[in-house]
């Protein structure tokens, strides 16, 4: 088992591709067919391009506050690629590329960041829970989904994403503890991008790494090079099978880096230096994966350039469609939390409508 070979307490990091895209050990390479490898790369690349465009739209005042994903594409796409269609994906708020691999459309995701709640409503067959902004609350949701699958006897797992800062929240502990005790089929991926807004990982915990937190729950944990898509795929694939075999949850720490700001409301130049950024830019997951695919003769530089142009045009076309959707109806702000709107919110909605009428709006 990978979790035994790469013991986080011994500070071992599971890696298949080195920083330059070379295989470190052929025995560690997971079995992934060529079609899946290309789909993984194309989704990572689309995520990068769509992310760059979203940042531009927001700076132009055409989109609301946005959480960039640049640098974390492998830590999102590869885990989802290791799932089956029937498995559940439970995102936080920075998993756009992973959600697209699972089947969510770019239009839906742009709608969400545009401020339209319809962007948080995914087709049921995709098995993607809504985007969750409250930190670590999604871990409890995923633990519940996993427990329900076990209770019903369904052979499926729940994969949940959480940030390094989320591991300091009570919901993280509660979800992990519940899933561990009930041996529910849960896979938890910590996207350790080194910064919880402006708080560095070192200020989050005295633990030598976040994967070692698994020990306290009596479950396996593994520290993975989160910018290595092959390693992330292999780690989640094994964790998924272990969960289906009744062995309970696995905690996976994806060691990655947020190359951009926490959100468009953040200025990372205030709290981190260029030297650190350059260190991680040299470990870019897309550059690494592209080199691997070119070496395997599954991709050429010309094909890659063509894809980038195609995705740029697609992103622009998609966002123009989103912009034409217009302003969100006021009622939509209130309609999607409760089955029946509580009286205090009914009054709040009524009062605001009255205010708008008095202002002639």
C-alpha cells in the first residue's frame, strides 16, 4: 500500500513525476489509458485558460469576487479522474478544473462567479454537491454522503476537497472523526497551497505535515506531490478501493501552491516574496504534465498551442453568454436555502421590495 510505503510521519512524499516531468520510478506509474491521460491534461489546460480569463473579467468589473485555481490544476483534476461516475465530488470553492472533469460546464461555473445561484445547481447524475464557501463545512457534508452510501450498501465513495487552512476548523475534525469511526467510504484531499489567505501553513499547526493528522483518527494518510497528476491519481485510486473494501477513509495531503491570489480581493505581494513564487512556478503542474505527454508522443507543441487558442475562444464565448443572462431576480437571493422561507426572511424580502419601490427601482 502506498500509505505504508510513504509514511507521512517519516516525511516521505509520494511522487511519480519529478519537477521536470520525468518518471522517478516506473513501478509507481499508475495504469491510465491514453484517452484518460489526454482528458486529464486538456481539462487542466482548460481550467488554466478559463481561470486566466475569469481573473480578467473580474478586473474589468464584469464578474464578482473570484477564487483563482492557477497552480492547483493537478491536485483537482487527477483525484476526480480516479473516481467512477457514480462517486460523489464534494468541492470547497477552488475546484473549478476538477468540477469540469466531473462534468460541470464552464457556463455553470462562470454563472456562479457572476452571482447567479443557478451556477450552483448541477445535474443530479453528475453527483457534484454545491460549491461551499464556509471553511471546512463541506467535510461534514461529505462524511454524511459517504455514511449514507455505506448504510444503503451502495458501492460508491465521496471525495471531498479542503484547504490547508480548513484543517484548523472544527468541521474538519468532526467530519474526519465521524467517517473514521463509522468506517465510511470517504476520501479527503487537502489542497495544501501553502497559504490560507495570508496565513502560512507553518502557522496552522505544529504537525510536521497535514497528512500526519490521519494518525489521530486511526486512518491512513499520505503526503503527495500535488503538482504531480500521476501521483495524485494513484493515491486517490488506492484510497477509493480501500474505502470500497470497507477500510474507511483516507486522508491525502496534496502539496501544491496557489500561484495567484487567494481571491480577487487579495494582494499576495503583501505577504509572500518573489523568490517563493519563482520556486513554485518552476514546479508548474501543467508544464510538467505536458512534457510527460510529449515524451509519450500523445501531444505535440503545435497541438498544445491549438488547444490554448481553442480554450481561449471558448472561454470568451461562454462568458459572453453568461453576461446576456442579465441580473439575478431578487427572489433568487432568498429561494435556495430553505424549503419554506422562514418568517424573518419573508419579512426581510418584503421590506427590501418595499424599499426598492420607494426608490423607484
